[in-house]
């Protein structure tokens, strides 16, 4: 049962990250909301009170909150070691067809740690193009 709790806690933290990213530009766009609802339902978090409050904007969020949740989620791992997180963030960011300035700033902060891996934005763009069938 510990694994179930760990999985649920990880899924909940991922949802918080995605909601935080969606709020970076000051509003959740309709396409982002649809994406978030789908992810919440997939992880059985659509009725979670905190997730509902975050989605509704009843809890104020900042880029720092989002970055903190990302660090919690990753622990000692690099963002480049977690394709699932990169895919989830990219799916959300590109769901409305536009990357807001605050979303781009968050991506820049996430990729600021030195790494020989390709920049996060490039990796996200590659995933997005692949999903749209451009590669």
C-alpha cells in the first residue's frame, strides 16, 4: 500500500505543477483547463479538494511555488531524467497553441542547471512537433 500512497502523492504533486504552470500567465486558458481536467481524471484527482481549489484559482500561485513543486517532484534527479514531467508540462504549455512569457521564464529557470542534455525548451518543442506529426 505504500506504493499506492507514493504513486498518489506523486500524481498529486504533478497535478499541482501543471496547474501552477497553467496559472503563470494569470489565467487558465480553456484548452489548458481541458488538458488539466483530463490529467486529473486520469490520476483520479478530479475530486481532490486542493486540486479543485488550485484549478478554480481560490489559492494564489506564483512561479516560485511551481518551481518548488518541480524540485520536490524531481528530488535529486535532473529534469532531463524525467521524460514524463517534460511531456506533461509541454502538453500543457502547448495545449493553447501559445507559450506565454511567464511560461517561457519558468522553462528557462528549470533548465538553468548545467547539463549536457539538450535545452528543455528544445526537447519540449521536439515532443510537441512529434505529437503533431511533424517529424
